[in-house]
């Protein structure tokens, strides 16, 4: 289920998933698109929070509940009109959407990406070492 389907149903589904994660002792990541914040949780305990840069209006970050499926200490990223070599601390959770370090800007708190979640390098390093493959990622408005 994603935001292309019925937005109210998706929002309720995301809230239900977050409630279940808060009842667990699992590590999980919340990406708040409205607040441009990423919060790392262990059950219902917030353990880390940072400002991030998610997708712009033209290239939005999709909402939903995902899991990190692969991690790379460094990887190139490219698409129409861009190629960024050596992107650090890459954690993909939905196709080509992921959380990663960004060395090419320092404007965190403002949507700037092509859909990924950009994190300052020091924070990206911490998240990369804290999260593992299988860590849930909740992206919400």
C-alpha cells in the first residue's frame, strides 16, 4: 500500500504500523516529510533525531512502511540529469529510494532531493551503523 492509493486509508495504515512498532522493542526509522526530520526509535523510545532533506514537489519521497533491504558504505547514484559518485552510507528501503549521506549540500530541513532522504555525513554514519537490513522505515506526512 502506498500514497497513490486512497490517501486517508494509507495515512491510517501508516499510523497503525507506527503504533505496532512503538509497542515492540524493535529499532525503526521514522521520516517525517512535513517536518523534514528523521527519528530513530527503539520501540517507543526516541534515540536519535536529525533534520534531513527529502524529495521536492517535482520529485517527492513516497509515503509508506518499508524495510531496509540493502546497505552500501558507498555507492554511485545517477538518474536523469544527475550523477553523484561515492554517495556515503546508503540504505535502500524501496527500489531506488533510500537514506544516505549528502556531501553536496548543507541545507538540511529543506526538501532538495530527487526522492531519497539526504542526511548530513556525521548523522548518516551514525544511522548506518545503528540500522541493519530489515530495519523498518516509516515515511509519513
